[in-house]
C-alpha cells in the first residue's frame, strides 16, 4: 500500500497570442478571476489581472508520496494545459511551485 500526500501546486504562465476576442472575453470575466477568487482546488482556480500578461492556476493534487513533488507539479501543469486548451487561449511555458502539505512544518507560537 502506498502513502498518498496532498500537494498544493501553483502553475504560472504568460498569455501568448491572444486575439482581440480572447482579450475581450478574459477582460469581461476578470472579476471572476481576481485575487479574491484564489483557492486551491482539484479542478484548479484561474487567476489573472486586467493587464493580461500573466496568469496562475492553483491546484490540490493527491498523489503517491514516492512520486514526490515533481510528479505533483507535472500533474498540475497537465491539468492547466488542458484547461487553457478548453479556454482557447494561447500561453507560454508553464512553471510550477509545489508544497507538500503532509511534510510542511508548522511553527506555533508558545503561550
């Protein structure tokens, strides 16, 4: 039996080759994808601002601990790639930052 870990992954990228229609659609939906909408979910949470330069997705990925953070990052990048394709918007290279929530150390202040 393998141990499962929960990872929080932020996938970042840059919009690329947006058409005028893409820009208009993204700008019309910008309020739904602002800072107040940031959440880590299995489906992913897309955030961007009205400059339409950069974007990020936030994912919760549950995966085998033996596969490590690299696999969690690859899974999240694949999910982001699929979501961007469905959105119909071009983008540059994707980069991810992964945090293993099961090994994260929490420092609690003493009383």
